[in-house]
C-alpha cells in the first residue's frame, strides 16, 4: 500500500445546508440519507434470500443451506447497522473545549463498507485530520464516525464526504481532511476483475481545501508509513 497516494485524487465537495433551528449534530444528520422504516418482515426477507438461492440453481432445503437465509439477513442487517446510529448518540458528549490549533491526525482507520451497487464489500483504510478551532473530539470517536457511515450501503466518494462534513459540522474546525484508500470486491471478484486495484478518494474542507501547504503537510503525514515493530 506504500505508493497508493501517488494515484491522482478525486476531490469531493459537498455543501452542508445550515438550519438555525437544529443543533450542529442534527444539522449534519438533516441531509443524510436515512433508512426507511422496513416495509417487509424478517420472514419476508428470509424468503427473498431463499428465492435468490433457487434462482441460482441451488436447493435451499439441502442441509448446508437450511440456515443460510436467516444468516444472510442477519449479516446484511449488521453490515448496514450504521443507519441506526446517530452522531449525537455516538458522540455522547465527547466534544471538548480546548485551546489547541495544531493538526490532529488519526491514520489507518479500518473501513469495512458495502457498495450500494452490488452489496459487496469495500475494504480499506481512512485517514482523518482536522485543525481545531476551540473544540476537540475524543480520538476514538473519529473511528466511530467512520464506522457509522461505513456500515451503510455506500459509494466511496460519499463515505469520504460524509465523514468530513460530520466533523466540520460538529467541531467547526479550521479544516478537515479525509482520505480513504479502499479496494472494492465488486471490481476484484467480478466485472473487470482487477485484484490489487485501489481507489483513493479525498474530501478537504476549510484550510485543507484553501491552503496548499496545509494540505501537503497532511498528505506527507499520511504517506509516511509508521512502524512501531
Ligand atoms: Zn459495486
């Protein structure tokens, strides 16, 4: 993964509409796609998987497949459980007032997401940085924010922007930078079948978007391979 960041980076820009009647976390949430209340039952979902198995020429009543419909439904529910989380619950007050103005970077956050086109895994790493402006957030919460958005049906570009916009909305920092490097199983296992292909996306907000030197400092830190053993 060493030379990944030499790949040209696609920049995403998304504007956040501000509603003065909402708290900052609600403002972030207000433009997110949210999961609809399920209109089908668990039994119907299991039946749908059973139908898929039959369509694939399988016998859903053979021993090895008997519990597959319920396992598939539970697995998919787990992989999309991020719809049920909210920033407010997840943060649980872990935003602190702090007179810090140096870059905070959390590197190599594991990303396990699912592409919304094929419901196949997107596996990779996120690097998230921000420069505070009076407020900081518990470091573990940055990973939790990444996980909340990753555990949904996603495209990598949107996942990257959502993480950046969530931090920008919550902390009103001087800037936020997010880079995600990921491999898409729908490209690796099917379609163009390109194992080893990585997609790199970035979302820059505030000073990271406006100031080339700040952005470069972030990119240098992300490129540098930290090894402690
Ligand atoms: Zn896909």
